[in-house]
């Protein structure tokens, strides 16, 4: 039996990779979630892929808004109700793709939507702590500095 020594950074990266879905699955889940928000803002919930990443309903909505992927419009209307003789307060919320993404979708209908994919890729990379600019030397350093933890 062979013993392989890895450092803590590599070990943590392996654990994250196990929990991290492929980008295309994540992207499809985000697009489906936003499409659901546009149709039913109250009843839409994240699918299992997003839930296993730890992105639950309120947190996911906030992150998508903070990253400029979606916009949120809220308003309160108080129409007079003739049957009860009183005003009733109604809360309305709508979600949509951000203006930059909608403009890109309009301009590139046949090509796809590179802006939407870029926004979601940035969110994916930041959420999972992926640094796409990691150098080959940094990878070699991580692989060549073993974490022995008292083992021979």
C-alpha cells in the first residue's frame, strides 16, 4: 500500500471539488431559477444542485441581485376595496434579468448570451473560491509541500 502526502490547501481543494457542481449544471440551474422568479417570484425555490451548494432561497436571490444578474422591483399598492369599505395593502415584487444582460440578450439572439454566462461564471468562481489566474508555479508549490501530520 502506498501513502500519498498532500498539503492542506490541496486537501481543501479536493473537498470543494467534490461539492462543486460542473459550471454548466450550475449555469442551467441559475437560468432556470431566474426564469422561475420572473414567472412566480413568491413560489420559486432553488433546485437540488443549488441547495447542495448551500444556496437557499433568500440568500440566492440576494447574491444574484448583488452580482448584478437580476433586478428587483418592489411596490406597495393600497387600492380601495368596495366590499369591505377599506383600503387594502398589496405588496408586489418582480424580478428580471439586469439591464446589461437583457441588452446583450437582445443584441446576440443568434449567438447566445456571453454577458449572462460571464456574470454567472464570475458568481460561480467567487462563490466557490476559484482563482482562474493561478499559476503553474503555485500549483507545483501546493503539490510539492506535503502535509505529513506526524506520518512517515
